[in-house]
């Protein structure tokens, strides 16, 4: 006999083992038809899975995150089956579900084209009509090696497993794959699908290995869902920060420095406004700003733990015959600043902030605009605190994050990430750190998900996932609690009894990186920055060359009053000037002609098309100043 605890608190008892399909049907026949699988004791399982022990049991549908994993993983296998039919010489690597859809990495001599993707889609739909079912089989390692003898990538994966490992495989029609699952019962549930792109990907992410072709796709239970998704993707293309960055002359990338962004004057205006706002906000809350070197000796990185846990992502150099590293993180530098002075318990918390430039080696195939670069500036801060201050200080960090994200109109969700396999420290330290973060979140009555095993190697963390204007999520901010580095660096303070004690340290970057946050803002606002961030806030447009003098006077007065204004002195028709200013996402256009000059007034057209006439310049400037000060967003 076994018992299942359901999400509503009820408990069901069963005398004999049952499949997930049977268990869901026992709850509700309608629920069984709508479901794609379940979560049993925290593990996602498909309907084939048999249960004969006590545990928690949650039914999942496609709309649940776990349901999407099952659905998209199954579609990846469907795609592989179609590819095998069309291109029998294909060798298969891996094909997982991802946040938005799935991919499969394949080794094929022929370079696939967008037309080939359409052909594969048609074959996938043909297989769906045939309706094969997923069948699971568990085999020995020896038998698995025999089954996949012609699949070198599968053999490599199998060889990494223990000799006595029982290996699961899934069959779909004539296609067999090495896979843990879970999967759908029948591909007929896949009602709508689209293969979206092809990219290159090194086998196992190692640039020393062969470059494979990675095919991405998405699928849904209804065509309407697919249509809505594709519409969102088209909107995302229109908002692509790389495209808008070129159009607005904000930044660029060059072959001379792949992954190293070049910020242009207009881009620097946006960036500097962000940095000034964020610096002032932190200084108001008791932070002191520091600046630490980009290059520090290798011994420091051994001491910090980065050498053992992060060196594959670091750059190195030699100075005077000694080994040095270009910093991938700012924390050791902040620790060295802390070490410069003796500290009393009365000094705490000690808050050090830094806009610190770091360098990390990213594979060329992973580089993506400002979202994945090889150098970036973190809005880093390290708060050194007494153990008794942990909860209070973490709450302050959460409040600071909330104020930051609300400024830009972001909604967000929160994750608590726990101890990874590759970590430093004792169980006791980790339990204390995780408990402290949990209590801080609970005291704020915040909803959060537990992300098991995704903490930093030195401590657990709270991650903030922003939701942008078109519903996409971005992992940006993080608050990390660290008992390890203070111990590794033997940091101390003198307590109220005159005894030396070890402080606790938090790592905090809430924008994450200036570059990535910049790119997210470009896409969030579609280049239509709020007035306080806009590189050009006002463009002055004379109706004809005759009024250039008055337009130039207005422009100079706006600049003198602290408004970022430009004068369009081109000899073009006013209609074209207005259209061009709209293409540049200019917040306000000041239009001047004979009436405006004679009455010493201006006409104003906003970015959204609202028009006003006969305005006094001082009144308009006052409005702009108020909008800038309030950081108003549309």
C-alpha cells in the first residue's frame, strides 16, 4: 500500500502499484485527458511511469512549466525522427526542451537551409498523423552500446555512465533515442509546431569539439497558441536591441573585438544616466563607492576559490614574469579594500559599491549582442555584516531591488537558488545561509520558487527575473550570501567583548551588468526611452530655412536649461523631418515657423502624435523638468 499527497492537501491510498495515467484517471477522467504527465516527489514523470511508494503528486497540463518540458522534449524527438527519415546519414547528439521550445544538435555533412526546415516540418506533421506512441525500455549499458553502435555522440554519453547503470531508451515508430524522458503518450497531442532557426553549437559546448547544427523549434496544443507565439516573436524582432542600437547609433560590435561592445556618444548618454541614477540611489542608502584594478595576481584567485571553480572562463597574462589574471568578478577586490582597515562591530554594516568592469571568456557561438559579451560592467556591491544583521540587510537589498525595477516598469518573479554540487563550505554554513535568505523573503511575504542546486559555489542566492513589455522574462538581479570568502581571506572584526570574529558577506548586482540591462531596456521600451534616459530629448524642426535662426535660438535655450536638444538644419520638408524624428524615437519635436517666431512661442509634437501650439518655452521646459524628475514612463 502507498499514499499520495495531492496539492490540495488531500491524501489518496492505493493497494497496488499504478501508472501515472491510472492515478490521474482515478482523480478525474477529464483531467487525465487534459494532462501530459505529473510531478512525483519533485521529479517530472510521464504517464508511463509506475508508482508504488509514498510521495507528493501533482498533475501537470501543457500550460504548467513542467508540462511544457514534457511536451517540448517530445517534440524534439519527433523532429529527430523526421530528420532521420529525410536525412538517414544524420548523427544525433542531444535534444532537450528549453525555456521557449526545444532544440536538437545534429551532425550532418549537408548544411541545412530554411527551406529544409519547412521540409522537416512537413515530415513532422506527417508523423503526427500516423500517430506513433512513445515506448520506454530500460536496458543494460552493454545493450545500449549495441543499439547505438552507429551513433558516436550517444556512445560517448553512454561511456560516461557507470558499468552497472540501467539505461532508458525511448522508441517512436522506427526511431530510437537514448533518453531519460519524460515524454507524451502520443505525438497526436502536438497540434501545432514550427521550426524557428538553425545555429552552430559545439558538441558539449567545447570549442575544441566538432561544430554541430542546432535546430530550434516550438510546439503547442493549439494552432492559436502558435500564432500568438509567432506574433510575439515578430514583435521581439522589431525590438531587437542590436537592430535598434544601429538605428539610434547607440553601440556597435567590430571584428577587431568580438564580444567587446563599443558604446557611441548617444549610447553613453543613456548609460551615464543609468549609472548616475543608480549611484545616487545607493549613496543615499549608505553605500561607499570604490574602484578596484582589472588585473590582479593569480595567487589572489587561488585564495578566492575562482581558480578551482571558474578558471576556464578567465583570461591570464604575465607581468614582470609573474602570473596575473584579468578579473572575472569584483568580489576579491572589494575584500582587499575591507582588509585595509581594522573594523569594530560598531562599523557594520559596511557597504561597498563598484561599477566594476570584468572579463569572462565566452564561446564565440554564445555571444549575443549586449546580452552575452566578453567584457561588461557589473553594478556590484558587497555588504559586510554581522551574523545578527543578515535578515535585516537582505530585506534592505530586496527593497532596493524593488525600487530599481519599479522605476522602469518591470514586474518580476523571484527564485531562491540552493547549494550546487561544486561548492565550498560546510553543510551547517549552507543551511544557515539558505535559511537566512528564506526568512528574509518570507518576512516580505514574497512568492518565490526554489531553484535546487543553482546557487553560486560560495553561497545560496536570490535571483530576480524581470518581465518586459511583451511578456518575456530576463534573469537580472542577484543577492548572494557568502560565508566562504570571509573565511578564505580570514576577514575579521572586533566584537563587543574585544574578540576577533568573522563577518558575513553578501554579493549583490541588481542590474546584473550595465550592458545587459541596457540591452533589456532598449527592447523593453522598443528604443522609445523615457525622457530622463533619452539621448536626444527634443529635436527642433524649422518649417523652412527662413526660420533657422529662431530654431537655433530655441535649441540653444533648451541646452542652456539642461535639456538634450538637437536642431535639424537640413533643407528638407517639415513632413520628412517629423517622420525622421519619429524614426529616431525622439520624445518631443518643437516645430517653429512664422507664427511661432512672431509670437515668441513654440509648437510641440510628442512622440505619440499629440500636438500643442502657442506654448511659451519656459512653460515647456518646466514640463520637461517635471517629467525628467519623476522618471515618468509611458
